[in-house]
């Protein structure tokens, strides 16, 4: 019974902790150029990825029944993680570390939410009245 309750809660607006963590990570990333030594490439990358991550998390918080957002959040985590190498700012250690840490956090919370999202969309997370 408690398993079903957890799954029901996963489909309610504004209740998924994974989305809140992704939102905080995204906001942190896009604000990080304010207090972190940076270069333009790093700033633009973290601002763009941070805004997209924050928007995806907000969308998931508002509409938790939309399939695929958690996969997108996990992919954004991978993009954060590889960004310092792809965009060439590994030499700017503070921003590179910010990107790596935000990437790992974002990937982990996105990946943790995927199985729950899949179960909810297969009908195992529907409200008790429908069972």
C-alpha cells in the first residue's frame, strides 16, 4: 500500500523532490557567473544550460504527468558534465568544477526519477480509485 502511495505522490504537482533539486541546480548554474571566476564561453554555457534545466524542472513540477522530462533532465546533466571539454573552459577551474558538479547532481536526480516516471506512465502510479 505504501508503494502505491509513493507512486501517487509522484504524479502530484510540486511534490517531486528530484525536480526541486534539478531546479536549484539549474538556478545555481545560471547564477554562478555572478560569484565565480569565469570566461565568456563558460558563462554563456552555464547560463544557457542552467536556464534550460530550471525550466525543465519547473515544467516537471507543474506537469509531472508529462512523459520524458526526467530523461531530458538527465541528458542536461550529461551536457553540463561534458561542457568544460566541449566548450574549452577546463582551464577555468571554478566554472569547470561548477559545471561538473551541477552535471553530476542533475544527471543523478534525473536518472533517479526515470524509473518512477516509467512506472507512473504504465499505470502503476495512477490514483488508488482507478485500481
